[in-house]
C-alpha cells in the first residue's frame, strides 16, 4: 500500500465514472458509452468482451450474481443480465422522476440516490422492479452505502445522513453529520464511514 503501481490501462470510449470488479471481470459505468465489461483475468492485459449501451448516462454500477445494477442518470435504474458477459442484455428497469446518481444493493432491495431522495426498490423480480419506499433528504443523494438496518447517504452540501431502513416502506432519518464540503460518496468499514467530500477531501466519521 505504501508503493502503489499501475500495471495496465484500458481507455474506455466514454467517461469512466465507476467500476465493480467481482472475480475476473470489471464492469465499468462509462457515462454516455453505457456499461462496458472487461476481462481482467490477467490484470496486465485487460480487454473488453461485452457492452450494453444504456439509454442514459451510466454513473454507478454494482454487480450481484448474474446482474449488474446501473444508476443511469435520467434513465433511472437499469438491471442488466450479465450471466454471459459477452452478450449482456437488459432484464428490467425502474425509472423514477429524478436523476439517479448511485445504486447499492442489499438483499432484495436496491437503494437509489437521486437528486430528490433515497429510493428503495424491490428487485426480487429483476424483470419488474418497483419502489417500496423513499426518504426525501435536504440535499442531492450522490452516494449510498447500506449496513444492516441503516443507509448512509452522501447528501451533497447537506453532509452525511443516516437513515433507518429496517422498514423499507417507511425509512426515517435518525442522525446526520454536517460536512465542510460537498459529500459525493460514502464507503463503510466496521464502525467508520469514509466520506468523499469533494474539495474538502476524505473525512472519516
């Protein structure tokens, strides 16, 4: 960790916003160029093997099992079947009225961050996802992480919001932490939340 080194580069055709890399594949949310799937079994020679051009602007991706969940900006949540990485196809979608920035999946729910709210979507049937609950935050939800009964929301200029999602139909905010910058992403590890706070750097809460 004290001496990181680049072993390879793959220049996607779009703007790479996010990546998920379970196993030997990397799934890239490539903005206007959709979802790109790379074979990274040999990290020194990554190669693209599959593409699904989402209708919107792919900003975030999470892969669970045979599905890639893509936050596709103005085109909502796109659920892409990647059981055959060389021939991905859309299995279902949910398109709320807002601009979806981020997605995380826990159990049978996808948690969407958009410019209006945290949205909780039932994905037990990928072909027919539907919203079961939402919580309107004071800011724009740019990042979401979930642990147990709580969703941790990077809420732009309104900092870190902690929302109880034990009842997905009625999420409620239990606390918040004001940030000096603009909270854009959040990752969890144990008792800590690591918040990417735009021009104010990394904050550990």
